C-alpha cells in the first residue's frame, strides 16, 4: 500500500476549520487506499463500497476520525501515527450504517441523500460490504501504534459490549429500558465516539489516566450528539403534525457537552492547545441551537 506523505506535527491549532482543512486531505487519500487497494474486483459491490465510504461525494462530516487525529495531537503526539486508527474508526462507522439501514434493522431507503447500500446491491451485498469494511478496519488497527491493544478495544467497541449490543437492546426493547440495559443501548451511539478519542490518544502515547478521561469525553460527546439529533427529529415531527417536540433531549445534550468540555480544563496529559482544539471540535460536532446554553439552564427550544 502506498504511503501518504505527511508534514506533522502541526503548530498549535484551536480553529476547527483550519485543523479540518489540514487533516481532511490525508484522511480522504488514505480512505481511497483502503477502499480501492483491494486484491480483486467485485463488480457492483465495488461501486456500492465507494459510495458507502463516501468517495463519490456523500462522505458525511467525518467527525469521528477527525477527533481521533485531534486526540493524538492533544496529548502531544504526532497526528500521522494516529492516521491508521482514524481510518479504522471511519470504516467501522460506515459498516454500522450499512447494517443499520437493512430491511431487518431500520429499513432505511436512503443514506445521505442517496440510495442505501442494500437498495443498490441487495441485503446480502450490504452485509458483505459491512463485513469487508470491518475486516479492513482490523487490518488498519493491526498496523497502528500499539495495534494489539487498539484491536482489543475495537472489539469491545463494535461487539456485544458496545455497538452490536446496543443495537440488540434496541431491537428487543425499542430503547425502552433502564439501568445496565439502558447504558448498553446508548453504546450503539457512544461506543465508537469513545473509541475514536481513546484510539487517537493511545496512538499519541497518552498515559492510562488520560486515555480514560478522553474515552469518557468521547462517550459524552457521542451521546450529546445523539440527543441533539433526536431533538431535531422531534421538531420535524411536530412541524409535520405527527407528535409534539420536546425540550428534554436538547437540555440533556447541553449538560453532557458541558460536562465533556469541563473535563478538559487543566487536565493532566492534555496540552492547553489540544484542549482548545477538542473543545472547539466537540462544540461543532454537537451543534447546539443558539437558544440553548451549554449548561442547559436557558434552553428555550
């Protein structure tokens, strides 16, 4: 596989657009290698794979792998050593979308404005795309810094202790659960965000305490992101006359984001510039409406 020339580490950056402009070309180049550098051609599956990963214009925001790279820089590491882990994060996310959209799951017809993967190549093809992407993610993690431990945590992230377990709880309860089951249900959304931050920090050489702090940071950001997304869905339903919208998801999301950002203040093992960058990125990921304060006390939505 051809390597991508890098010029890291960057000077300190706390601007989201500046950081994203610097890392996005590297992410996209390595993603193209991951998807196009395959041993055999698979006909229509190749086309569906490129579309799913976003090489044909529907890439999504890529916020999870960008946070992986930011975490590596935040702990004083070089971003280039976290690139393979960041690619694994994005491939895992894409695999989960292909599975979520299946008729036996959420039965979604479209993804990012285009036909869902199973609509292009059938459910069997979509399952194979997802499995292939997970296998590719394992390859990239295996060659990343501290690859054995990265792979172990990735297994927890995607498996029954994380995303798959959360989806299983969702199927069996519809999300109407409490206690340990509720925490596992949240893992459907939060496990990959937590892993994205921890993987970047591990690649950057973080100590165990900093790893755990950033893992919790990612978990809070991931759940805040989901709550704000849920609130947007409620608002759309209310506008369409289907059911009333609610204030609670936005307020909960605001509190979680506030807790996540507060955890970075003067945190040992994270550079001040790195904390500012992660703060700015997290706020951009969650995108609270302007009417909602970070602590949730002045929510007017």
